[in-house]
């Protein structure tokens, strides 16, 4: 059975660990996430973006998630809409069977973000679904950024306090210097942990880290060894992930690492055997590589062994 997102995150919030929220766009990714959760005895968030929903079809997403959850009844799992861009997008996901939604109105002014989020919260809570919202802009912070520039981009802790109180949102994604994809930092990785701690102190709810892929060296190497190009790529170092969890992060969004790990294996098979066209020969090692990354992440975030 799919659990309400808040059931999983309230426990993580009280016991100070992070739960991986892993994106999927097909059966293979979903299977890797569940097999990893089983191996590491960890709760999980499985999440689909609007793009993933468009690709798979919303009923397929929900049916696959429910079927997998039935096969692993001991694993606490929530099905989450990642970056819902409108009230209607969240409503559709809730009506289809998602148990958690993100309304991402962070590009709007504060008041408008608050209004849209309130509407989603009201609709979702009446139906037993949890809601995530975002404050600030997801982008890397450079070494020479001024205090004013930083304040314009990253979450404002006082605003976060008001936003959480007034919206009734269940968990919040505060921008603290991460960004999506494989190219997160130009210079040395840098996150604003003090700001994170202040948001946690003032809101006291589960917090979410977007753009949390680490691009571990062995994953990058594996991709490069197949002739792949990841020039200039840089992820969030493992110790930063742990520092984030210490600072109050409880949901850790991860997609890019899974894609790179999977595709490196597909590329390897294609390079090594140009005559191969059996899909399973490409995807099986992809699933295994992805699983390894996820299990490792569960240990780093402290969710391993929690069930
Ligand atoms: O936050 C973005 C996720 O990685 C999903 O990406 O929109 O390409 O499915 P997508
Ligand atoms: P990454 O691109 O770092 O994996 O982030 C994924 C994410 O934030 C999904 O919402
Ligand atoms: Zn994200």
C-alpha cells in the first residue's frame, strides 16, 4: 500500500535521517528503487515529474507503483508528484492516486506562491495527501556572490516561517545552493548550511533537498569509460549530503545519478557487442548499477535499516 508522504517524513524528521526520493521514468528505474529499498531495509519516496507522467501515462505510473508496493509490503513508500507546476497538475495526480504532491510555484512572487500552495494544501489534505512546496531559486552560488545577491536567490528563513504557518504545507524545499542536473557548481561546491539550520529552527517541519545528485567518481568514470562526455560535471559531495541531513533535510531528491549510472551500462553493452539488440541485455546491468548507487545513498542518508 502506498503511504501518505507525511507518514514517512514525520518519522525521518523526529529521528533525524534523510529519505531518498528517487525519480523514475520506466519500469526498470522503479524496479531498481524497490530492489535497493529491500536490500537496504529503507523507506523510499518514488517520484514522477510531469515529463515522466507524460511519457508513461498517469494511470501506468500509479498502477506500476501500486503493483510494486504490493510486491514489497514491508517497504514504507509514498508516490510523489515532482515539481507540479499548477493546481490542476497536483489535482490530477491526487485524483489518479498519488499520495504526495509538490506544488512548485517558487518562480512566482511570495504572495502568489503562498496562494497557489494554500489551494493545493486544502484540496490535498481533504483527500489524505501530503504537500511539498518550494521557496527560493534552485541555482548554484558562486564564491564571489554578494550577500544581497545571495538573499535574492536563496530561501529567506523568516519568509519560510510565515509561509509554512500560513500555507499548512507538510514539507518545504528551501533553496540553499543546489541545482538540478550534472553541472551544479562552477568552482568548489558550496551550500548555505547556516541558512538551512535557520529554516529548520523557524519551521520545524521536514525539509527537502532538490538537486541532490552527487555524481560519485565511480559513476562518472563508468560513464566516461564508454566514451560518454560529462565535461565540467560536479555533484553534491557525500559529506555535504550528510551535513544537510544534520541541518534538517529529510527528503533527498535524486535523479541525475540514477540516469548516469544506468546509461553507462547501456553504453557499455552497445560498445562491447554491436550485434546485441535484446533490450534485457542492456537494461539488466543498468538496473544493477542503479541499485548500487541507491543502496549506497540510503546508507549515507541514514535511512538504511529503518524498517
Ligand atoms: O527535477 C527534475 C527531475 O530530475 C525530473 O526531470 O523533468 O526531465 O523528468 P524531468
Ligand atoms: P538531481 O538532478 O540532482 O538528481 O535532482 C533531482 C531533483 O531535484 C528532482 O526533483
Ligand atoms: Zn527538483
